[in-house]
């Protein structure tokens, strides 16, 4: 974003790197719950296991009552129910990215932008999260934009959760610039939530990410219920973080999501479905993009999409394994505006995709990954969205991840594309190092 903002982020990250080892060894949620990172995460960060899903459903309310610390608000006479559980974490991410795709008008996208270089701030940031009061939790982040190295993005959600029947029920209020509408409350690792992914290069391995269903700006309010077997949520959203110029009568996009999971032997299986359909009428000033002609113009946006997903995790030959499938059966975005909209997230789109991802860990810290993605584009005008292609293709992904310690993740991803066009085959290479404390 702005140079001053970037400097502030660098200073903040540097300050947190000076914290003592006793603090930097564990992330914020680990300090809050009194459990190790592996208690919530399957195989490697950031994928969630059943305990991690329950922690999220609780509104990040679990905490270690035996831990000592200064209260957030002084004054024992005020029964605010505020334990020392709202913590700060920092994520430092460095990665090298290289593509062999040529940057041409025929390619119709900007996949080549920022490639062939080391990126020090993309995805790095500060996170403030945890239980903030009885039955309330929050997660806020300030981080570098993984798609735009010059931008800083702000994401946040507030969750109200109460024990209900066999699990938790509540409300989630979300504002995100990058993680998509389903990230307000989504706990499975199938790509609907942009942060819960198996590959760093999720745009070439995951259908929800490749089509754009699982990412982009959103402001949403949703109700949910979840327990050990059932998860269901429904709400309304708008495709922006900026509400200026929104027509209150025609600015809400309904969405829903349902999933059922069942343990069988050493495995846990989940099948789910999701969808959204509605119209938004807004000023193009509010749509996360600049103006072309210097004036505000009304835009009519219709979004419709639905799909299915599957997740299985367990043990294969005494090795930890996980498989995910995501099928986007329909994803349509129609935009009618007097002037062009520069937002990469809101341009005319009609695509579909299917993906399967598999990871096995021969030893606990080492993960071996493979993926296959089939992408079909049905709209020739979809030419300018980040990582959303205007041609059909198949992609094959391979990856290795390694965690020498719980808060460190090293990874290498390789993806090969076979476009159904005269572009010719090309590949991407990602090398990533992540430190969480």
C-alpha cells in the first residue's frame, strides 16, 4: 500500500522478533490454550484437525485457566470475563517464485507479475486473536498481500459463540480483502477458506482458489452451528471491504455452506456443499478498485455459484495422510457498469474447476504432496483477474513441506500447466519459508 504503512509493518515485525525465546516459541493460540501447535493443526500448518475446528467453532474461547498473566483491563471489581487470552502473533514469510509463462496479451491474465524474484513481505504480518470476553472471540490481521507485493491488506472477524446441543452455535462478522466470503466461519482444508490450503501455490492446485470462489474481498454476517459431525452456516455478504455508495436495498449476497463428517476406523471423512446467489448494486468506488474517469458510477453485479467438496484424513500404512477434493460446478460473475471497473475481483467471469490434493507424511515433520486441477473457462471476457485464466487447462502439482520445529515450515511446490490453447505448456516454482511466533 503506502510507503509509510509498509515501513510501520517492517518496524512492527522487527520489534516482535526481539521478544524472548520463551515467548516466541509458541503462537498466540498455543499460549492461550496451553497446548502445542500440533494440537490444532493436521500434518503441517495451517491445516486444521478436529480439535482445531472445535476451537474455531467456540469463537476461539478455549484458554488455559492455570496460566498467569496481567489482565487486559485492570480492575477486579468489574466482572468483564476477560482472561489473558487475547494475544499477538507474528508470521514472517519469505518465498521465491518463478514462472516460465510468457507475459503476452494472449495469456489474458497477470500470472507473470512479480515472478522470478524473492518476496520478503508477501503473506508476512501481525495477528491479534483469541478470546476477548465471555462467548466472544476475534482474529485481526495486518499483512502483506500475497498477490500484490506493494499492498498491505487488513482482515478481521468477530465471533459470538455459545454451547448449543452437541457443539457450538453463533454469529460471525467478517471483513476481508483477500480470504473470501467463506472465511468468516470455515474450518475444513478444501480451499474454501483461502488460509486453509495444502499447497502454497493454491491457484494451480485447488478449484476454489483457481476459480476465485475461495478468495477476494468480502464483508459478511453469518449464523452457524457446528459439532463433531455437522456444520452448517448461512449469511449475507457484499463483495467489498468498502461500503461507500452501496445501495442498502440491493447490496446483500446470500451464501450458505453445509458439511457432514464421520470417523470410520482411523480415518475421518467429510462431505460438503456450498453456494451463493444474488445481486449487488453499488458505486464502483466501493468495489476495491480505482476509477477510470474520475467519477462515481453505479455498477450492477450478479454472482452465482455452487460446488461440492470432500476431505479425508487419517493413517495410511502408519503414516499421516490427507486428501481433499473441491468441485466448483458453477461460478458466474456479471458486471454491468457505465465505466470499466479496475478491481481484479469483480470482472465478468464464468468458470468451473475440479481438483484433488493428497499429502502423506512418511515422518511427522515431512510432507509429500501431489495435486491435479482441471479448469474450464466459459467467458472470453475474463481477461484481467489475478490467477483466473481465460483459457482451459490442466495443472499437475508436486510439493514437499518440512517442519524442523512446530513454528517453522519450509516448502517447495512445482506446478506444470497444459493449456488447451496455443500458449504451450509452462510451469511455476515456489520455495517458501514461514516462521510463526
